[in-house]
C-alpha cells in the first residue's frame, strides 16, 4: 500500500534556501532611541519563506523556466 502512495506523491527535494532545516536566520534592525544608546541588528530564526518551514520543495522543472 505504501508503494502506491509513494508513486502518487510528488518527489520533494531539500530546500536550497534553508538546506532542509525549514528555518533561516533573518536580521532585524533595532534603531537608536531613548532607551538604546546605539542601533543594533538582532538575528532571529524565522520560517523559511521558500518552503514555508517544511524544509522540502518540489524539484525545479526546467520547462517552467521557459514560460
């Protein structure tokens, strides 16, 4: 039974943006203000925008590139 589902489901590859982890680090700027003497960039972990946090995407189809 599992062979049938494996044949029907699309083959997925690891997301090239997050390398299959599902999350990426993003820098968020916190500017200088009355409570902060200097501005700084804080790195935060966010879901990958390319795969939606799943870590896998459908393989790139070269035919779609031509369209």
